[in-house]
C-alpha cells in the first residue's frame, strides 16, 4: 500500500482512523475501507507550440465500486501526486455516501501547471489524458468532472474524445460539461451555491443576520467566485478575497461588481487594486462572520486554527483543515461553527449527479428544479449531521464523516470482497 504517500494522503488516513475508532470498525476491516480499489498512472505526451514534445504524468484513482460507478473530479495542478489524488478520491467516497448518491469516490488529474500551456496545448493534453483513460472509465464505471485547473471546456473535450472513440455521443461519460454539450443548468454554480446555502443554515442557527455581516473568501475560481457572489447577493460584505496572483482586503467591503468584471476580463485578481493589497498569510485570520477557504488543501494548520477570527468556517475547498487544526477547532467549538468540506462543497457532486441522471434519460430539467432538489439534499445531510452532533457529542467533521463511512462499510459488508 506504500504508493500512497505524502501529506494529503496522510491527512485522509488520519481522519479515517478517528472515524473508524469512533464507529468501532474492526482493525481487519479498515484497510479494505480506506485503500483504493484501483489506481492508474499514464504518460500524456503533448506536442508543444515550439515544436518540442513534452510528457506529463496523469493519474486516476477509483476508491470503491460498492455502491455504483465511481465519481470524481480531474485536477490539473503543478504539484499533483498520486497520494493527493487518492486522498481526494477517498473524501469523494465519504461525501457521496453522506449525501446519499449512488457512487463511490474517484479523482484524477495531471501534474501540469495549466497557465504554462496555450489553449491548443491544453486541448491536446486533455484529449490525450481522456484517451489513455478510456479502458478504465465509462458511464457505469467511472464518471469524471472538473476540479482545480479544469473547467467546462476541458469536460467538453473529454466527452468528445470518448464519444469519437465509441462512434456516437456519450454525454453521460463526464459531468460539468457546458449546457450546449449536454450539461445541466446550474452545475457551474452548484458548489459555490451549496457552500452559501449551508453557510446560511449555520447563520440561521447562530442568529447571524447576513446583511452587513463580513466574509473572507480564499480562492476566486469556480467555487470561490460563485460563493463570493452568492454571499454578496445576500447582503454580506466581502472584506477579503485572494487567488494565486493577489490578496485583497478592505474592512469597508470590496466592490464585488468591479471585481467580477476585472476577473472576467483578466482571469485573475492581479492588477485590480494596489491599495487593497494584503498579506496572504494573514488574510484567513482577519475578523469576519463567514470564512470560505476555496483554494488549496492544508491552509488551516494548528497555528492558523488558533488565529482564526471567524464565526462560521465554510470549507469550500477539499481538505483545507489539517487533523492537528481539527483538534484546535474542537476546543473552539463554541466560537467557530465548522461546515466540513465533505458536506460544504457537496453541491458540486450533487448537481453532477443530476447531470448524469438527465444525460442517461435524455430528459432535461429547469434550473429551478435543479436548485430546489440541491437544497433539499443538502438540508437533509446538514440536519442529519446536526442531529448526530447532538446525540453523540462529536465534532461536525466527525459526524459528517461517520455518516459517510458507515454507509460504505455497511454496503461492503453486505456485498463481500469484490467491489
Ligand atoms: P479553480 O481552479 O476554478 O480555482 C482555484 C482558485 O484557487 C483560483 O482562483 C486560484 O488562483 C486559487 N489559488 C490557487 N493557489 C492559491 C493560493 N496559494 N492562495 C489563494 N488562492 C489560490 O478550482 P475550483 O474548482 O474552484 O476548486 C477549488 C477547491 O474547491 C478545490 O479544493 C476543489 O477540490 C474544491 N471543489 C471544487 C468543486 C467544483 O465543483 N469545482 C467541487 C467540490 C470541491
């Protein structure tokens, strides 16, 4: 099992041990639950624009096939390794089980810095990666989706490459596609929308009025930018935002419309305002009611957890909080209300599931139906987590993860060793 190494995998493993202990899962059943069923690595050669050929390393990890096909995003990122991909696949499993989707978790990606590629090179990389994956994926085996560094366009190239191989259009092979290529309305916004819906549920419990409350959002991509816009639409003042190019803070609130226009034109926050430039290392510790990490893993370590000055921590990113930070947050339960990642960002996979269902049926829904069903599923999982917290006196993360792990464990026990 030693191919899965690195700090992100170690984090997923430590979290699992906490849950397995809480659920009293026998020692000899634990490896079967934790370690992925299958991992594939491929070489992805690309002709560069300068005439040279470069080879990138690609991965796909399928955690378990016990409850249906596997499902999970594809990440293009400069530091990606198989341990990180495996951790993300494992988290997807607990997430899908928690919200009641008929999937196991998967994740994949390529170790590449996307901004280093031209559009033509990105298309070449995307198509070749999918081509290498054809023997291992399928609408009833493993269904891909976007993640960091990939987007609707990449999903359209994946779908087109798979369809060209089969000789007919197979929209249900990936989710997160553009609506024009068989995607669903509401998918692009789903993760950020879900984050904010749950943040509002927490605010209601804590009797925080969103109007005039403050928010800080780390990451201004698919999840962060939508979350910031949805918060602003509810009257929340966005006092801080950051991406990999800039960090901005203004206690009076940042002008969201101007910021969105800037990012639509330039793709990044850099160049927006020299006046509001801020230290990225200090952003998360600034006072606010809503803190939304929506970029990288492990940005909240034990030290940062002590410094947090928010009332609600809504984890848009996967794995932003280390197990050591969780111990600190456990001691600050009365001060900081945690919405753990596997629940908080589940809106994306929920609407991906809706997309897959619509593609399989070739019957498409209105956006109002997508959003209403999304809220219903998230509410059910949120209520179940809060009920468990009350019953078992455990942290929000332990409650959410326990709900996911125990469902997978039960299914594996019933089915036997195969899946
Ligand atoms: P994205 O590529 O669209 O955006 C990522 C953002 O993070 C970019 O704005 C980037 O500049 C920023 N970023 C990178 N390094 C940073 C740094 N050091 N400091 C501050 N910002 C930094 O990716 P995304 O789809 O928005 O995903 C973000 C997170 O949300 C990831 O953890 C991903 O796994 C998780 N997630 C995404 C979805 C989805 O539907 N896209 C669903 C569930 C979870």
